[in-house]
């Protein structure tokens, strides 16, 4: 019988997909598309009901907009540290942590008598060591454990992802102020991009937009080229993971999607983007070339033109970029007037393109700066 005040699950069913604030609705739709059962989004993520480890593996493999997937180990009530220890020690730690595994325990507390987060971490480490009969200070990758305390209520979660999910494994070469992969993917999904229309990135940089577009167009999951924390759990089912990879491979679209192009004026950025593209194994599906956005010509009657324009604070400079913004304005409202255009930038940049009929679709933080995804619909020209 569980201790009084302690709630445990027989199997890992309660999960939470952590997202950058602003991307919760995108993640919700992704979970629906995977056939999972998401709850109403809350700030910072979306809860969902897992039928078992298969769904946990599936979410890590496929979610493009999430940061990590947490599994709820249990919840309990405690007003003092002795009670906290007694109830933590009875949780089923052995399901997720092998004896001798290092643990990265993190705690957050608000409106609680248990306010000393350092002491909370110590008590949790001691409880895990006691439950496993082994110290949690070990070699190798650490298993992250999260405690969230509000009042007397304590929620304990196990991280199943390891490194942030935006680390797909392909981006090693970088350009200035790179955009995180999950932010780029979320922007594309918010635009309704699915590979059926041509895509042009007007300022490719390290290639994040075009590579994420290539993955979406090929129906390839972003998590095929990396490891996850769940692979170190005591009952990791390697055969099940391989089955999911095989099913994903069988569902790929090797051809048939529309063209994807990226251009940039910086030769070093082009080299970085091409190196990342090669690591992503997208081959001829994406074309990246050196060129000026002012000289771009639409490769079709309709499609998606996207870009993450430079802005002084992001690049650490004070360059007057007004002429550059006018060029973007002219491009979106001229040659690409019949295309959907998407610009990822702060409001201070968007207001300088007064002739474009753009509206914000998403808002989130990029490099500590509040940015929005602004959209110009096809046919809306100055």
C-alpha cells in the first residue's frame, strides 16, 4: 500500500512535454498527430497520457517543437524534510535509475515551508541512494530528476530525453546567432508547411530552416540521430526502439515533395549550412547557394518564403539595417507577392516594414530577445 499522502502509478502513464513558452499549441497538435492524448496546454508545455514506454519513445523520436519529455514518477504531500524523505524513498526509483547511476537532481519551490532548494536536492539524493542501495554519485551521463513544490504538494518527474530535443545531432557548424532547431520547426509548422509547396529561406545562415523543412517534407522524425536518457533505464526495450525507427524509415517520403532552397551572402555561412545538411543526410532534397535576397526569383507560382532577418541586438552591433529591411519589404511585396511570407523578428523590426500587411502568429524568446513570427498571406502586397 502506498504511504498516506503518496500517489504512485503502476506504469509510466503521466507525461509532460516541455516547450519554450509560446509553442504549447504547436506541440499540442503534434501530440494529436502522434495519436497520443494531450491535455489542455499550460504555460511551458503540454501534459499527455502515455500508454507505456512506447509512447514515451515515440514522443522523443517525433516531437519537433518540444524541449524534453518528462515522466511523472509520483506526487506526494510533505510539510517537513523528514516526511519528504520518508515519502520520496518509497517511490519506484528502480524503474528508471540503475544502482550507481549519477543523478542530476533539480528543485523548484514556491509558497512552501520546504523553501531551501539545496536541502530539497540533498534529501532527494539521499532518498534515491537509500531506495537503490547505492550512491547516486557515479560516472557517465546523469539521470535528471525534477522536483516541483507548491505549498505542501510535491511533484517528482524523471527526464526521458537527456539533452534538449532541439539538439538533433546535425548542427555542428554554426553561423552568427543560430536559431534553435525546435523554434525553426515550430515556425514552419505554424505556417502550415508540409513539403507540398516550394520553400525559400532568404537568409539561410547555418541552414536550420531549410534542414528542418527537409525533415518535415521527408516525413522524417528529428530524433533518429541521437541518444536519449530512456536508453539508460533498467528496462529499456531496445527492440521496441528499433521497431519505431524501422516504421519511421518505412514512412519516409524519399521524393515527391516540393523544392527547398536556401540562399545567403556569406560564403562561410554557406559552407556551414552545407556541412549541416550533409550530416542531416538530406542529400539533393535541399539546395543551398550563395546569393543576394534582392535577386531572388520565385521557383513557382506559390510557396513559402521565410527568413530570420538580422537585428542589431541579436548580432551585437549597431549597424543601420533600415535599407536591408526595405529590401525585404520589396521582395515580399514584389516578386514574392503571390507567396506566403514569414519573418521571424522582434516587433521593432516588423514596424519598420510598414508597407507589408503582416500579422504576428507566434511569439517566443530567441537568444533572450522577444521575437514573433510575422506572416504575410499570398496576394497581400503594398
